[in-house]
C-alpha cells in the first residue's frame, strides 16, 4: 500500500492547511486508516462506526483483538450518539479536562459503533484530544474516530511522524505530520462506570489533578501489583520495549556507572537512559537523555523517542534511571516498568 504523507503546520492557521486535512478526512470516510498527531502521542485513526475500517487498525498494528480502542471526538454532541453520561464525576472531568489527555470509560450505547472498537465490552473509552490537527480532522471526517497509538503493537508509542513512518509505512493509507507531540505519554484512562472513578492507566492528567476536579479517585491495583490482573485489557500486554533488554536501577549515577562498567568488562555493549542533570556521569556505549529530572513533564515528553533511539545502537543491555512516582512521574514509571518487563535492580 502506498502511504500518503501530509505535512501540516500545527501552530499556523489551520485554514491554510485545509487541503491536507480534507484529503486525510476523505480517506477516513472511505474506511481507510490515517495516522495523526494528538497532544499525547500519534494515533492511528479509522471510522469507529465501520467494522471494515476498524479491522484495518488491528491488522496494521498487529494488535490483539481483545484490546479495545479509544474513540476520539471533536465535540460533546458526538458523544451522546454512542455513550451514556450518567455519572456526575464523568461530567465534572469532561468539563475540566476536555479537550485534553484524559480518556473516560463510559457505558456504551448499542448499535452505533463497530463492536470491534469495544472488543465486545459494554463500555467504551472516549476522549477529545487537545490538538488542532486532530480536532480539525475528526470534525472534517464527520464520524467518531477510533484511534490507538500509531505504533506496531509492543513498540513505544510514536511522538513524531518519523516513528509512525518507521513502524507503519506501507501498511496504512496516510500519515498527517503535525510535528512532535507535546505530552509524550498517552492519556490517563479513567473508568466512570461505578460510584468512584478508577484510574485504569496513568497518563498525561495526574491523580492529583483528577481529584481536585471530581473528588476521590482510585487507582486500579492491577496497574501497580504484578500479581493482580488489570481492569483495562491493554494494560496486561508488554509494551514500549526497546530491542535490547532493559532494567531500571534504583541507585545513584555512580552506582549505575559501576554496573555499566561491569557489563562492558564482560564484553557487552551497554546503553543508559538518563537525564540532563546526570548524563555527564556515564561512560556507556549509548547515553540517551529523555529530559530534565527536575521537570518530570520533560521526561514524559522525551521518553519514547529516547527508548526508540536505542534500537539504532544494537546494544546488549540498557540501564534506566528511575523517577519519583508523583505527578506525571507515575505514568513515566508505569511505562518504564513495562519497557523493562518489571526488571528493577536495587543497588
Ligand atoms: O493518548 C492516548 O490515549 C492515545 C492517543 C492516540 O489518543 N491513544 C492510546 O490508545 O494510547 P491505545 O489503544 O494505545 O490505548 C488504549 C487503552 C488500552 O489500554 C485499552 O485497553 C484501554 O485504553 N481501553 C479502551 N477501551 C476500554 C474499555 N472499554 N475499558 C477499559 N479499558 C479500555
Ligand atoms: Mg498503545
């Protein structure tokens, strides 16, 4: 398949980019797949009402069919067509965080969306992205747009069009390049089907921010406890992993450098995932900086690009610094732990 590539200046006047967005929207209407930028990561979109279209997402990504998709909307009227909003917390969260990096799991109205979107569940995950290109595209397409992250299943989510091209060129109908995404980790997924909202996946909106808007919010124990099955189907899969095995180290840069030295002495090629503050401490074969430790949002923004860039180096092992699990650091550590297959070294 020949993949169309359009470049759009997301900061400019979107009306000047209208031809690209209109062409991309046409492909969505023809039940084809189009990758587009959101404020979190790039999504791979398809018409959520069409089983033919949604099947192409699963096919292109190699995604397990029991892992449901997030439906993206451009305005609140679109929501009423396929979801029930009967929770006051859900209303408060929408009011406060949409458009933005928050996905709500709500009761699903039957017969509107393809059942492949929800993987047969009676709930649906929805979000309104805070990105002018995404909003313009969904509006122009005129349908709710199902979109998982636009990576091959198991790889880190794409934060640049180059990542999408690397993973999916030739396998999807089009890519809208709107430059690098901002948040860098995926949206926070919150279930609003019970009395108290439950975080199913930590992400761009923090627990503290959610609680300020909607009162008590719980965290699914399946996220933090390896023994428990997560409530969200997607959270059980290994994800975000670079090709070389990766371990998180709870230790100082001196201790991490000592480990690097030991592995190198055994003939291994070793990488390290670090921050601007500590990068100078390492003599590894590949030193990758994901952001600044004193500004965890920069770490979130740079994490996936750094993880992906290790693959160019053909490493035998990667060590990653660990981060405080507060604010967006919860999402960062959740993704790093998955990338590491939960290997954590205490030194
Ligand atoms: O930031 C994001 O959320 C990005 C951008 C493109 O919007 N999308 C994204 O989609 O990360 P994806 O498919 O990679 O992750 C969706 C997550 C999965 O963990 C999936 O299992 C969960 O949402 N999910 C979807 N529908 C659900 C449902 N009805 N109940 C529980 N979890 C659901
Ligand atoms: Mg994903």
